[in-house]
C-alpha cells in the first residue's frame, strides 16, 4: 500500500497498520490452552501407536521361528520399511518444531514437562512459524517430504494383494496432503494455509498431527502385512494356569472340586495336568479335580501343567491351591476378597459355634451388617481403614458364646477409566466412534463385583482436523447428543483427532471423580 505524502494522513495510516497488527495477534488464552490440550493428546496417541508397532514387529520375529522364514520376511520387510519411514519422518518433523520454537523468542532452558526438547518459546508468537515455514522455505521442504513419504508408503502394501485391494489400501491410509480451505486469499497455498500467521503452539500442533498421520499410516501397513502371515493365529509360547474351585472353605465330609486348566489353549493341543502327582483327565484345555475334605485347617494341592508349543518345545508350570476345612468354631469369610469397599454391598458368609445360621448374630464395628439369611450378610462400612466383624452364637439352651472377631480392610472404590464403546483411546473407525451415544466409565481389572456401575456426568470435547473441521472446535456435555457436542461429533470424519478432557463420573458411592483424558485418531 502506497503511503500518502501529507504527514497527518501518513500518521493515521501508520497507526491503522499497527492497530491491525495488534488485533491480528490477539489470540485468546483459552484457544492457546486448547491447542496445548490437543497437542498433548496427539502425543499420547503417538506413544500408543509406537508401542503397538513395536509389539507387532516382535510378532514378526516370533513368526520367523514357527513359520516359513522366507515367506514371513517378505511381509516383515514391508513392515520394517514403514516403521523406518515413520522414524525418519518423526525426526525431521521434530527438528522443524524446534526451529519454530527457537524462532518464537525462545532460548535453551532446562527440560520442562510440557516440551521435552527443552526449548522455551512464546506460544502465541506468529512471526516464528511464518519466518521458518514460509520465508525460510521449510514448509516447502515438509510438503515435498510428505509427498515422498506418502508415495513410499503406498508401495508397501502386501505383495499378495490384488490391484483392487491395493487401491482400497491406499485410500485407507491416514496420511493426506490436501490443502485446507481458508478465507484469507494470501494463505491459499499449502504452506500458507497451515503455517502463515498462526500461533507457534498451533503450528507445533499441526506438525505433531502430521507426525500422528505418518505413525498411523505405518501402523496400517504393519498390521496389513502381519495379517498375511496369520500371525494372529494361536501360537502358544506362554500361558498362565487357572484354577476355579467350588469353594475354598469346607466342612468335614463336603466335596472340594476345582476346575484346572490354562488361560489359552488350542483345540489341537491339550496340556498334561497332574494334581499331587496323579494325572487328570483333560478336555478342551481343562480338567476337574475332586476330593473329599478331611481334617480341620488348611490343605494344599499341588498342580503341575506341561504342554508342547507349536515349535516342538515344552513349557511347564506349577501352581499351589490352598483350601480350608472348618469346624464348629467361628468362620467369617468375605465371598470375594478380604477387602470391603465403601458405597456398595459387600457380601460375607458366617458360620460356626455348632449352631445354625439362625443362631448367629453379627455386629460390625464400622458401619452396618445386614442379615440376608442362611449365614449370608451384607456389610456397608463407614469411614476408617478397617471393619471388625464380631460374631455371637446363641445356643438352644439359652446360653451365648462370643465366637471371636475378624478384621477386614476398608477402601474406597478405585477410579474407573473412560471408554468410547470398547475403545480406551488410539485409532478408531469414525463410523464406530459416531455410533456411540457418549462416554462410558469402566472399572478395569476390578473383580470384586459385577454391576458396580459409574455414570459419566460431564466432559469437555476437543476436535481438530478432517475435511470439515479446519480449526479447533470444543464443547462441553455429558453425552454426544447434547448441544454443541452433537454439532462437533456430526462433523468428525476420518483424519479427525478427538480428545476428551475434564471427564467426571459418579459411582455407587455417590462421589464425583475426575478421570484421565483419552484421545482418538479417527480413520
């Protein structure tokens, strides 16, 4: 723009330009924080993909020992080539991120939690990304590299695919190099649309998003090639024994029965099982051992399991199972664990004293004990770390006897984990993602009771990427079908990164808990 010669008008125009520049860089703290949240979610997703790829490559190595090695290597070489491309691309993209940080008024400082490369920078700075990616042509280098990586990836489809399968495979890869739509005509090129006059934290998030696309593409190639060698068939190279007993507390003359087997088995290979040295009849990977309880106190049976692996070698394991035989003295046992949880029903069984269940009275020192009949009680512990259960026997002759006290630990319910459907984060089909009605809160590895349910009461959703979401969108809700969240979910397409943060849930103990955030790469 040519400046007028009249001094006063010159000054007015200069002030306008300065004001326009100030307005242009006035990015709200909420948006910058949202980009940080998405950036952290993307990096968590990248770590998950790296772990999955590493596990799949180890599966190739195991398959070399049990299958035709030359056949396995034809597919394994494709997988390792994809992994190498992803590693080189990640290193190059990380170098661009560091250049942007250094150009955004940064300097080397001790390593921080947010940015492990140890570079401090102004996250709202717009000059650094423009200077590095546009003026210094690093954006053009990135675009050329993305094109080259994409072409290399497309050549790593399994060699036994038909042309139609290869075409579908190429279309499914996460790495896309489209130019997003922009309003500013000066930013309509690929580099300008992504990096010109955007905050430094946004530019870094965009770079990490490309890194996520590359890692996801490598994962698709690795999994497709792995599927061709049937590596997911059952090849038992390790196992854990399981023992399911009818009861671990018996009276004299009762039958003790235990189902014994392995946690994973092949219908073609049955294990050999002995109990105290005696062979056990085995079918479908398991056998049933039965003996008559005799003698008060603890009794232990020793179980030995051996099985041949597909490569011809043998693996063996030993397991001891202990059960108790009771008498007329007090017996108080939790039906699940020696731990009671606040806020839920905790069932226990009580017997002893030489009287029937109707002749026993039970008192809890911390909370209440509800009689359910037939020696069954439900405990509701209160505050504190333990609950002492005292039992008294009332005999037909009118006398009473204190049978003793058993002590249980008292704990709060553990925190659940957020899920969408059956997925706890990582890559997920967009159609499956949108088909769910909202978040679920699931207690993982909690065997205390079935039916201990948590209800998600709210979350904040962030979405970025895809053809229909050119910038960051966010909304708050407790389900997909509510208000702004519904509008955001409807726009999610393959390539979108979705992050759930600030997740809250309420359990049967009526306590509100904050859950860990989760993120998804839709494809």
